[in-house]
């Protein structure tokens, strides 16, 4: 099967060489590096935990296997595995949000957004970055590389469950992470009304991309009921990312902290002043060395296990596939710390096209 996919890539003229991927991404203003994805020898002599033997597609063209989305939301569950279709789980916020999305109606907006604490999530690496398009260039040209897109050009909402627990005293209320906005919303009732209010105030694709505070956040896919490969990979990747980041002086969390800043709705002023306040807060996070690792539900591409997404305060979301513990060090060094993309691991990304910038960390 994998050989067939490789043959199809050749027929379609897809260049999977490092040079070909590098050129394709550079043409879309994606900051890339020629650094090796694997820093350890093969076979490894540095003690990295290997996966048990399972099939991973190492042949087909992986770039372009991410579908564009306007926002990706991660719902608190305190679990690392879920029903196969999370939007079919009766009485879940994911199910209610799916109903609201399909209904396609929006009501009067009532802001109720709270700033995110300084911690990270794991299952598809999420790093914090403020929305790139509006800060770097008011009218950036659309990227041409497959799988690379700007959030404002998309309409889809991606609904995920996350391993983080709710910060709410009432267990029937959820805490939601919203990317690439870098936003956290608390006190969301697990009901159709709660889902509708969340949609109206924070998720609706027509809303602007204002952000709240998180820290650099890796999301790692961990959905065993969809595919056991991702569940196996997630356990080992969480440990590897934590170990690598901590060795470089980072603080690593797998659960959220209660917000220490005032809710965004408490800030007065015009819409422009509110936006400027958000940008200032996100820029203040740039020098902090803290990460939140969250495991999340199905994001597609299990044949490329392990999968992770890294979100940054500037609003970038880097999707990597074929990630093993041997590649973690390179991801930490190059993407998390330096803001550079590793082409051979890239499936795609949101707001990673950065015209005029030397890295994803530039504003």
C-alpha cells in the first residue's frame, strides 16, 4: 500500500526530497531549516524509547495532508482516550458544538473569554503564537504549498477532546482551548445552550482572531479507539518532549493553571485598543520558557503516527507527522526554540506562511 502511494506521488509530480520540500515551502514564505530531523545515531545509542513495531507510511507525500480550518478547539475531559467519534458521544460538549456548527446560526455575541494560563498541551504539539497574518502583514499573499494555509481564509471548525482537566469547580462546565487564537474560555456549560454561547462569543468563523495567554503548547494525538498507533506514540512522545524541554530549562505542564491575568472582557477601550492589549500580552510571553503538553483526539493521518501540532503565541500551528522519540530533540531545538520548520516532518500548518519574517517567532 505504501509503495502504491509512493508511486502515485511520483505520477503527480510531487517532490519528496528535502531540496524539493525546502523549495516548495520557501516559495510560500515558510521559515525552514536544513537541520537534520534526527540528531541521534541509527541505531540509537542515546536511550530514546523506541515504539513497538507498527506500520508507518514513510513513502507517500505527507505535505498537504492537513485540511484548512479557521479554529481548532480542544475541550477539557481529563482523559486520553475517547469514543471513536467524539461528536457522537451523547451529552458531550463536542456533540453539542457539532450540532451548533451544522445548524450554522449565530446569535448576538457576548464576550466571555478568559486569558490562558502559562502551561502547554500534548498530542499534536501546540505552540503559542499570535495570529501571524494580521500582525506581520495586513494582506499577505495566500501560500501555495499544499497544506499551508492562513486561518482567515478558512471556515471550518476543528473540534477535539483534550487530556487537560477543567478548571471549573462545577464538573459539568468545561475549559476550552482555542487555536490559533491562543485563547482559553472557562465556565462553559456542557449543554446545547453552552455550546451556542461559546460559538457566538469565541468560535464563530466570522469572529476576529483575538488571543489569550497560553504558553508554547505541543498537542499530541492519543486516540486509541481510532488507531492504537497514535495512543502508543503519544505516551512516549509526551515523555520525550517533557524530558527534552526540561533539560533546556523549560517548565513543562500537562494541566492548565488558573488564569493570573484579568479576563479580556474586563479591558475597556475601543476594538483596536483591545486588540493591541492582546498583542502586548502575547508578546510578553515570548521570553517565557514554559510549555503545555496536551493529548488530543483524532486529527487524521494515523498512518503518519506519531502526530503532533505545535501552536505558538504568534498564531502559528505546525503539524508534524512520522515523529518518533528520535526526532523530538530536533523539533525542540529548531521549531519550539528557534521558530524554524523541519520540512521532512511537515504535514502542513496554519499561519506558518510568514512573508518578511526570518522565523515563526517574529511578530
